[in-house]
């Protein structure tokens, strides 16, 4: 998945700013240059998409750069495209096999039961709450 981004160049006194026009409120910045700004933007896009999906909302599809270039707000900015792994949008259930010590598994099952979850549901909930 390729999202167009618009970049406000930085200098010795100002950070590089990056906006993702298709994802309202999604932006990033970096002090050390364009490469860091684009890497930070990838992280911002993934976090934005995960938050939207966690709220049960639709993730906007990327539009073309040409569509956004007409916006006078971005006059004089630099355009680029950031590629994001499309698997972050995949909510298809997948069976996995993990290995845990029995004592850890017993603790995990007890905590899952205490909150009314299955083992898998509890692990998924913890992973989503961790927001790595």
C-alpha cells in the first residue's frame, strides 16, 4: 500500500515536517533529515491505521499525488510516496502454535478466565493494548 506524503523541508533551525493527506491528522517530523522523516512517517501511518481499525472505523484508501497537488496548503512542499505493508489491514484469523512453560500457561489461562476471555482472545487483547 502506497500513501502519498507531502514534506515541508527543514533546515538547521526547523524540523522536516511530513503530512499524510489521505489520513486526517497523520503527520510526522524529524530533525536530522528527509530519510528519518520518512521512516518516522511510516511509523505514524501504521499507528494511525491501527488506531482507526481498533475503533472499528474504515481506513481511507490512498489517493494519487495528482489529486492532492491541487491543494494550495501544500504549495512549495515536496511530494513522495511511503510504502506500508498491506498485512497491517488484514484481520483474517490465523491459527498459530506457541510454546510456553506449563506454569506460564496456567497463569495465562487463569487471567483469561478472570476477565471472561479465551486464551487466544486474552493474548490478542494484551497485544493490542501493548501498542508496540
